[in-house]
C-alpha cells in the first residue's frame, strides 16, 4: 500500500541539509584523529527471506543468496554513508555517552549510571549486526571491531536529548564483535515519529578502544524496518502515535532510505507475543 509523503519534516531527522553542521564536526573529529583519509566504506548485505521471516514485499530478493549469519553469498554492495542525525550521543553534537562506564552492554532497554534509572517500554526486539570484511566479498567476519547503536523509544524520543529524557541514556550501547563478527543487542521496537521511517542508527569502529574513546569511526549508517512488521507492532499499546506518522511515509520517499533502502532493510522474524529479531550484515 502506498504512503503519502509528509512534507513537514520532524526535527529528529531532517536529512543531510539539516545535519551538515553535525557532519562537519564529525569529519573534523575524524581528521584530528588521523583517520579522515583512510575511512573504509560500509557495505550492507540483507538476508534472503525464509518462510518464517516477516519482511515487507520490498525486501524480496534484496541481497539474494546472502547468509546474514556469515555474510557469505553473491550480494555485497556498498551502503551509503548516512547522517547520524542530531542526537548521536557520540560527542559530535554535545553529550558523549561513549566515554561513560556502562555503555558497553548487550541489553540497552534501560538506562545505566547512578543518575539514570528509566527503562524503555515496547515490543521486545533483538538486533544482530554482523560485521564482515569487504575485501573478502563479505565472506570473512570482522572479529574485534565495535558497533555503537542507538534509536528512539516507542514515543519517538531520544535519550540524552529529548525534553524529559535528558537524564536518561537508554536505547544506546556498544559491543565488540565476536569470532563471527556479530554483536547482538536486546532492545524494544522503535516508534515512528513525523518525517522519518522507523530506523536504528549505528556506527562501526575498528576496535572497542576506538568506540569508547569516540575516535576513528569507520562508518555511520542506518537500519530500516519492513513496513508490514511496523504495521503489526504499531497496532499494539503504546505505539498509537506511530500509526498516523507511518501512514504518511514510505521507504521510497524517506529522506535517508530513498537512495538505496534495499541494502539497509533488516531481515525480521517473530511476533508481538514472542518479540522480534532483526538482522543485517555490514562490511567494512
């Protein structure tokens, strides 16, 4: 079903033009770290559909022949470098959560630290990103890299920035990739706020040391969710505001995903009752 485009972009993510000052600061940080000339491209490989997979029609055939668990297969194409948005929490736009003790964790549903104690509500989501070597054709897992993920809560707010959430740091976390090149986070399904398709932000670092010092970012991108899964989740309690917001959007008109969402669309399985799993392979 088609969606109507919403011309009134929400301040959370207005696209590249809105975020140019933030991107400029990010590039300066990278240059100062001595990595500006050596950044490697991100590559995304979506998993092939299976009978139990819950994906939108637009996901059919995306990354055909690719195994999201290993990154092997015939499809391995570059994912565009995306904006981190106004609320990255990595020091490029104000607060830096990456240098706080406790940010390295699997379960990101709750806030950490003595001064924060909130927990994000919503439909359970387990998110797995598999980092692989682009030089190997996405066939070699990248062990020892690090991934920082963050996303909005079911009401569309971002911890550390949104009014009422500045004292919270939930739905943010870092992990080091294992021998399979994987990181897995326990979270909740994000809401849909005006002007942006439901998504998760992530940054890939060369190592955990780089991540917790917020230096040498290898790449920044975003993961998108299938439309049919979003429709199902947003019909549940707590996601009421997401329903009209999603109705006005489509992946084809989203300010970020309209230039290549097939390589950023997660493979999603599960149900509201049991929770969902979302997976995506990215190569660096």
